[in-house]
């Protein structure tokens, strides 16, 4: 059955006079039960009320298995409320994603929030296999192609003729709440890639700092990223706030001194619930005052009555938003801010950029770049010899030897995984197949914390923090703002990337 999506959400987003409100629902690990009944009851009330433009439904949130979002999504659409479906890269390969998109298109589920996704956690009899066949930028590219009727798009997968175009509206996420320069820069650079690859709107990570919320808007305006942004307004329970403070929710940072305020609130008879709802109302007012296009409200167990209270309270206080800035000033001064603090007493930003840190580089990086420039650029001293060698060994008895030689050298230097399509030169000579837990090719995920990888906190630095630091030393960090690396081509697995480069089989020879 095809259900026409009214897309009130899309109309609201495209109207600058509207403040778009959405709410996040998190399905539980069951097909039936009271959690889903509550979600549907909430949606029924919200549809009748009319102030929410859509509910968004998470997909295996936190990396845990849960009811597929489209199931609740279709039931909620039938109730007359618009729906945003989260689409993540963690559990499905590109073909399964495409197949699912055709199903959602047919069913009328066309508003998406495209994310890389939290690393998969324990499921049936153990930890689930992380997939991450695509990253979020590649997924946006696929969605753009489906909207333009061309899902193929390279010479090995020609454009499919006669397809009905889809009309997906593609949201993305970004976090201004990062402590280190490298983490923050990689978030903003990746946002630029997302917008260049078709993002229609943006939702921020959870946070409670007005200056950081404003920083994102200034950056987007300066970079002419003209897409609407919804700020995240999260109402935590005591248990969830504790997890946020301990860094147990990927990408969410709740600084100690701000968490201390929450702890004081939690001692009250209602466990601080009223204070939390008032805080949410004030944050909504601040976001609207700063110029956000809307807000994305969330929180475990939030009832419609509580949402009604938040929205009514927001109406009552919204003209006082500047007075609440100090209440939402939780980000440590010593953490990196993109812009210097304004001297006008507001506690917000000026438009003057902050100078970043000086960085050093490594010998492996310098040597690798030198060899690459000599052997793989046409002006290089070794280019002709390398080209001749690779073309001669492209097939026949010697090809295996050359392949093995390349693999062992690169394994020793970079822990090469033999993907056959080398992206070392674009990524500061760090291998994303061995260095990034999610094998992301187009910039950092949102999960890092204090520069550590989401998957190996305290043990392994975020791959993209290291890439940024290396590139910045050479003044090349802005190369991460643009460009597009296509997904790994598994047809090249365990073949020589050197040969593939000279035989025009790798990503450097694919048209976008
Ligand atoms: S990107 Fe591929 S070829 Fe290059 S080092 Fe990594 S696994 Fe090896």
C-alpha cells in the first residue's frame, strides 16, 4: 500500500518564517509492547495538536538491535504525522541500503536523517559485525543519484535507464561539541562535504552551550552552507545524564561542572524533572534567538504532556533568550573555539577566527609523500618507470609478485589491508582500512571524544584527528573540506593498487 507523505516537515523547513519542531522516538528491542504503544499514543496526540512538524525514528540506536524504524514510521504516517527515518551505514551494505530505499520510496517514507551510525554492539550471541560499506557522504551521493534516476554512476556500473526518480529529503548530523581543534575542524569540514553532496538540512548533536551552538551558525554562514539547521534539545533522565557525563553515549559530551548542576536538580522530589523541562524550554528560546531554523527535541520517556509544557514555557520566555546565555555556557574556555569570544558581554562569539596550534609531522609521512609525488604524478622522476613496470605486470606470471611486494611494504609501513584502491595520498598516508574502526573515507564520524576513537577510547586516537594534524603541518588541512572519495570497490580486493592506478581501475579514474 502506498501512503502519500504530506511532508509538512519539508514545507516547514523551506519557510524561513517557521521554527520547525521535530521529536526523536527510539524504538525498543521488540516487535510489540508498551514502549511502542506509548510511542504511537504520543504520535496520535502530536498529530492532533499540530505543533510538531515530524517525529524522527532512530535505527538501532547506540548500535543495539531494535524494531526497524519504517514499521513505526508507517503506523505514525497513517496517524497523520510526518516522519523522519534514520538511515545509518553500520549494519547494511550498499545493496541492502538501496533495496531498503526503494521500499521506503514505495511506502512514502521520504524524509531521512543520514548518519554513519554508532558502532554495532552486542546482539545475538555476541558482538555484531560492523558493516560500514558506505560512509554518510557516500550515502548522500547514492541518494542524490536515486533522486536523479542514476543509481550507478561509474564505468563499472553504468547508469540504469528508465528508473523512476525518488524524492528523498536528506538530513545530516554535525557536532560543534568537540574539545580539540582537529576534532572540531573535521566535523565542520565533513559538513561541507555533506552539503556539497546534497544534504537538505542539518541536526546538531546534543549539547548545552549557546556559544558552541552559535559557532556552527557563523561557520555555516561564512562558508555559504545555506541549509536549515535544527538544534538538539535533549531532556535526560538521571541515568542517561550519568551515561552522557561518563562518555558512554557516543559523541555526547556533558562536562563535569554542568553535570554537577544536573545532580543538584536530581535531588529534588520530582528528580529534577520540572527543572529539566524548563531548561529545555529555555534552550529552545536560545536556539530560536540565535537564528536556528528549528529544534529537534528528545529524551527517554518524554510524554506529550511534558512536551506541551516545554512548548508553552518556551512561548512565555522566548523574548528573554539573551538572559539565558549564561545558563547555557558550559563549554570549557580552554577547549578549542572556532571564533574568539565577543567583547560585548553577551558570552557569544565574535566573527574573528581563532588561531590553531602549530603541529609537527612524521618522517614516514614526509617520505611517503615524496615517494608518491615521484612515482604517481606525471611530473615525478619515477613516474614513467613505475608506469611501465605496472603495465607490464598487470597480468601474467609477474603480477602476483608485484602485488605481494606492494602489499608487504605497505603492510609494514601502514598496516595495509590489501584493498586494491589506495587512498593513502588523500588521507595523509594513513590507511583508513586499518586505521579507522568504521573505515570512513570522507571525514570523521561524530563519535570521538577528547581526540580518542569512539570504539577504542583511551587506546587509539581518532583516525581523522591524526589525518588533520598531519595535513595541517603542510597547510593542506582544507583539502578535507571538499572532494569526494567513492566507496571501496570490492571487485579490487586483494589486487595491486599500483597496477590498478596505472590501468585506470581505481578511484582516481572514476567520474563523479
Ligand atoms: S588504502 Fe588500501 S591499498 Fe592503501 S594502504 Fe590501505 S588497504 Fe592498503
